[in-house]
C-alpha cells in the first residue's frame, strides 16, 4: 500500500544539521539563513517568521522601538514638551472612560536604528479627545466617536487620517 502525504505551506524551514534556512514559496532566496550555533542570536527573528501569530496576524510581530523610551534614554527629562508640526493619528483606542491612546508610527528619525522608525503612544483625556474631534472633518470625527463608544473601543483610520499639530508632554518614559 502506498500513501502519499501532501503538505502545503507558504513558509517552510530546511536544516542540514549545520544551517537553518527559512523559505517563502513566493521568493527565490531564503527569508532567513543562519548557522545552528547562532540559534540563540536568531531565535527572535525565527519566531517572528514561524510562530502561529506570524500566520494569523503578522502585523502584531512587527514591533517598532518606543519613541518615549528612546527620549528617556537620551536624557530628556520628564515633563518636557515635544512638538510635532504634522502628526497623523491613524489608530485610537479607548482605555477607560477618561483615558484614550493614539498609536503612531513615526520616522525615520535617525539612521541605523530599526531604519529610524519608532512607535509613539499618545495618552490623553476625554476633554482632549473632544478638542481633537473639533479640529477634524465632521465625518471622520463622527466615525471616531461611534467606534470608541462600542466594542472593541478602537478605530484604525485608513482613509482620511486626521493630521494635527500636537504638543505632548513626556511622562514616565512615554510621551
């Protein structure tokens, strides 16, 4: 009796006992290749490519370094004000009834560190949210209000992202 087992995968790994190579069927070259002795150094990258989350929701694994923490490490004191002349707010979440947070990818800021791109988290009150909504297009403002009033209490604005001038205070290593 002959059994044929067929496995279909978009990403797969090959190992010859010395090296591991990760391939994607849509690319000719390996996505990642390294010596087994360097496994611990490459483990995070390997997890990003082969973990179940990499297939179900890959965007969650593409972390950017925190901008507020970078400023804190550079010696910016808590309470300093950082100004952004033109900052889009593509993702807003309601944390509780009086705390909201906007998450923004900014950069490039400097070369050589994750391509200079950072994640900026802006926390603000309901009063500040109302000020933001008053400054943007009514249609977008209403969409934001509606989304933040019901589960999952968040909105990702793909079209018509509000762009504002923002002054933010560094608090606890975050802005």
